[in-house]
């Protein structure tokens, strides 16, 4: 199935650069307030978010079997981004983050 035929607006949105800096900056501010990030951690978080957005766009560009391929690809991108976010946090911040994002019992 051609992605362009089934989801032309998705392809158009994903094939051009989209400015998400406003929403990313809002997320960085909220995350900083929630977890007490330092300036170096904020910079690293911005890099993680940028890489995630680029990777998500690439999944859409490369996917030929929707929606399963897209869902799996996006999940992998988000999982890697979450791992990168955890890596930039200190122990206390990581524990707080894990409590906020991981399901109960994990």
C-alpha cells in the first residue's frame, strides 16, 4: 500500500520540516520544573527531542505497511528517546521520572 494514497496529508506533513520548537520548548520548561533540570540537562533534552522528531519523520517516510510498521517504528523511536532522557537525569530525577511514566509495578 502506498502511504501517499492512503494518508496524503500525513505524507505531506512528514516530508517537510515542521517547526515544533514551540511545543518542545513548552515541554522542556515543564520537564525542567517537574524534575529540576540544570542548563546542561535542558540542552541535552532539547537534543533528544530533536532527534526523536527527526526519527519519527523518517519512520513515516520509510514505512510501506501502515499502520503496523508505523506504530512499531514510532514505539521504537519513543522508547529510545525515553532511554536517552533517563540517561541525562541524575538518580533522584530518574526515580521521579520513572514513577511518572512507567506503569505501576515496573
